[in-house]
């Protein structure tokens, strides 16, 4: 199954109050009993940006940030090998857990998830690593790095702990305290070039029906600072104008829109212009004409979708990692979302961080 995933607002942040400047996070999920999901999905994030994606159905890594591609083909090959190795391990561990929980004959949904990563404070050089597992929506095991020991959250986990202690706990301690931190430093260096780039916006005029507001939509720009305004006969217009927030695109660029509420008979008698100002170049002036609106609608598909939000087609499996990962919320959120995917329309809304997602199955 494939869905259209439409972001209205997406905020995914680490608590910077602790002084953390950079973070790397890995999210792994193995599932059984869910027909429309791959058996394994892995996602990597650097400073809250998705840098890599993998699922067992495609069996290949996908790089999600252009600057990561500068690491070369070998990096992608090694990443794919790592994900494939995790795929095998997670399938085996999931079988082992189902046996331990007496669920081998169960045809229901079961999940094994891992969230791990490290953080680096640029100012002090302090680092912090973590690795934790969840099983069927509940905390299962976490790694105590100080004592190089797994801490069990359930009685069944205590049995598994004996198998995991030793070589596996030492491996994760070494990776989280050394290798992971070195990767953060390397990512910082490669992304610095990307952060200094300037990408101009692409501007379109969109309208659902003649009675709807006209939307001036700027997208694909970098950095995120942009000013969008409407003018009437060369004069700045503030009434009947609604400027939206700057939103993130999946490729690391940004988008923003400004709605103009005006009837067709009024804008045909006056000249309305959308002005987009961005540091990448001179201001862009888009004069409102009926021809331009029709051209943009024809070129972008369904105008209603473009008007509502930025929509892009993604595998259903990627929905697993849309929710923020605060205080183990992601264990429970996973099940909430999976149970809802068969509905024609699902809307999830949270506060702090605020997230609003529409799921529209094809």
C-alpha cells in the first residue's frame, strides 16, 4: 500500500536545554502480522533530519539528504550492508521474543523496536549515548553504558538479558561512545557545505475553485528565511492576506505560502502581485492572472492537495517514524497509527511538539 502523506506542521527536536548541539539517531522496527508493512524498517536521523531509509521490501538504502551523498558510494554500500544485517538480527530476535512470550502460534501484530544514538556538545566535548528496545508497545530493555549492562524492564526481558550481556553490550558501548561520535563529527563537516548553500524558491499561484483564496506558494528554497507578500496595484496589501508558517520539505529545503482572499471580479479590475524575497537572489514578482493559475494547476496535479499542504508519495512503512520520540511515546504511537491505516482518512494531532498528519490511501 502507498499513501499520500501531507505535512501541515512537523516539529521533531531534541531537548537543547541540556546543551546538546548535535545528535544522531537510529530507529529500527521489525514487525509480524501486518500485511502492508515490510518486515523490517530502518531510519537514520542527524540533527532531526532523516538522512537514510531502508526497508526489507526494497532491500536497498535510500539517502534522503543531498549532502550525505557526498560521503560516496562506499558509504551507501556499507549502510545497506548494515541495514541488511539488522534485518536478519531483528527477525531472529522477534522470533525469540515471541517464543519467550508464548506467542509462536499467535497470528496477531507483534513488533520489536530499537531507538539508539549519541549526542555531542560542541562547546564542552561531552558525549552521551543510549540504546533501548521496545516490544509490542512497551519498554523492554535499555543499555546502561556506565556499567556495560542491559537493564530489563520485564520478567521476560531478564531471560533475554543473559543472552545479550557480554559481547553484544560491549559492542554497543564501543559504538555509541566512539564510532557514533566520530560519525557526528564527520556529518557536521559535510553538512557545513550544505548549510552555506543558497537555493532560490519556486513560486506558483494555486486556487481550488474561483471562489477560493489564491495561494502564492514558494517551495524548494534554502535557507529558511523568506518573505512573501501581496501587492495591489503596486502597494503592499495587508487586509485579506493570510501568511502561513515556514515548513520543512523532505529534502531539507523549505516552503511557505500566503493566501489572498479576493473575488474574481475584483482582481480582474486590479493588478495583484505576489512578491517573494529570499537571500538567494532578486525578489520574484508573480502577477496574478487567470492564465497563470490554470497553468500551475495543470502542472502540479490536483490543486486541492497543493492548496492544503505539501504532499509527497511515500511507502506506508515510513509512517512509523513520523511521530516525535520523547519519553518512549513512539512505542505506543506506532500501534495507534497501524490500527488506523485501514481507514479512508486519519488525522493525528498533538501539542508540544505539534504535529498534524493526514493519511489518504490510494
